[in-house]
């Protein structure tokens, strides 16, 4: 299942070997090929010969200081974008992939801060062999010298996956129920910085979604929703504190937020509930080339929330929606060592607890995961690293393609 972090999820066996064996190679080759193709195409009209095109390409994506690949100057161009290949191997949705075009627009008038926190737009499409498909677009732009920030996004498609924690009897929570979710969704957020240069911001949100859950098999439990359209709509508020040195791959500072979303009939919803979250992320430079990061967050939904909006343990190595609950708490730690030039090694570990209430197999369910990864600093001026992570959870080994960092927040 794909998340905001460019993830590649758990790998099912196929013909005696795991798809994870090929996922890192596919992701790396796909990224390099699409980057090279897009950069070459950008110069096709400006250069008359193949040799001139090649020299122009090298001048664009090779840093003269260290002779290494750096797409920062390419991203600064008005038409420059970073093509991100998406490799999907989540068991619930099947083998698949897609492409995301990320447009990064530095705010040059803001100097170094404008590169650490640029404007970003993205558009993408993904599809898997079991029929899951999604198309989406999003934009984040800062206005009024960076004090006003707007975020907007939307998408639609159909997602086929297994849902856990639906039965009432002991043991039912570990039985996956195959669903198809037909989804149309959109949302926006407006944030205001409380004072010039302040790390504090306050914002308002508005979300709308139409979801039709469909059972793909005969219901294993009584009372399961099937083909019932659910509308979720309502406002939200959020308080944020941000001192990170850049958005993509921070080396110091932190990010914290507390938010509430209220789905209410007054806004056209037919599911009334509240969802609250609290998140904290911190980074410390332990040495000149070593960064330690920690993340902790808590999520909760009120009575009346549809089963598919319940929070779940979300971290590398654990399948999406495998451990849901009305209340979820989780924590993760990561160390990154930039051992040679632009290259870094990453090690991480985490654990979470999900509590199922409302009489549905009421209990706590805990899970943990750990892994290692490799990074390359692909856009030094933006502080952007890319790479691959391999994580092991309670059930499977997973491979993830990372752009920026696994805990990215805009």
C-alpha cells in the first residue's frame, strides 16, 4: 500500500521467491531511467546535436564541486520535476506500481529558508494487478513572505485490501476480511504563522470523502457493511511547532502537531465522529555526520467512526491497516550516518499498540519492526536524500523507496 512516504509494502511469495528480491533493483533502475529521460527531454529543444544535449545534461545534473549527481539545479527550473517511481508489493493489493511527478519550487526571495521549505506540487497514478488504482494531485504553497501556507489535494479510485479487527469473538481481530473501497476524496488546509520567524502556526482544515466499502467474499462475520455509501465531511483545527532545518531530510530541530477533525451532518456527512492526533518528531546531530531521530504519535477516533477511518500502527515493516484500533500509540527511532560524501546508512526500529474497543474483540494488540537502509543526497541545496529501506515486521519483510525521509511532514 502506498503512503505519503513513498513506501513499498510487504512482499508475498511468488513462484518460490519473494518479490522483495527484485524490488530494490526495480526501484533504483526506474528512478535513474525516468530522471535521465526527463532531464534529457528538458534540453532536447535547446541543443542541436546529441553531444550538445549530453554536455547540457551533465552541466545540469552533475555538481561541479564533487562531480556527483545532483538534481537541485534541474528542480529549480520552472519546468523541473523529480520523477518518483512507485513499486507496490502489498499482499492485499497485489504487485503493481506507478509514477509520481514532484515539482519543487524554491522561494528564492526567502534565501536559504526558501530552499529548506520550498513550495511543492505533485501528481501521480498507481495501479496493481488485483485492480487497485488511484489517481491523485496535491499542492503546498506559501504566501505573504511564508507566513500563510495553503495545502490542497484530491484523488479517487478503488483500493482492494484486507481489513482486520472486525469480528466480535476472540481471535476474529486477526482474521483479514477482503474489501474493495471505492473512494473520492478532497481536502484543504490553511495555516498562519503566529509571528514572523515564529515556529508556531495555527491552521484550519476541511475534508470531504465518499467511500463505498464492498465485500469481496461472503461475510465471515454478521453485521459487516457492504455497498453502503459513507460520506465524511467536516472541519478541523491544527496547532503546529516546526524547527526542522529542512523539510526533506532534517538533521536538527523538530516538528510537533496536535489536531482535531470533526465529521458532522452539518457539513453533509452521514458519519458523525471525531478524530484527534498528537505527533512529535525530533532530530539531534550526535556528531558531524550522524543524526538521531525519534518519532512518537497518538491517534484516537470517537464512537460512530466508520471502521475504515480507524487509525492503525503505521511504520516500516508493518502492513497498512494490519493493526487497527480506536486508539493507537506508536514510537520509532532512526539513526543516519553519512559515511562517505553524499552516501548515508540508516538503521531504525519501532513499536506500536492498537486498542480495539466497542466490544469488537476488545484488547490491545502490539507490533514492532526494525530495518536498515541506504541514502544518497540527490539535491544538496534542498537537503533532499533518496534511497531504499528494508524492514522486518512480525510477519513479513518489506522494501521501501524513500524520498526525503520516512516521517515526511510538509
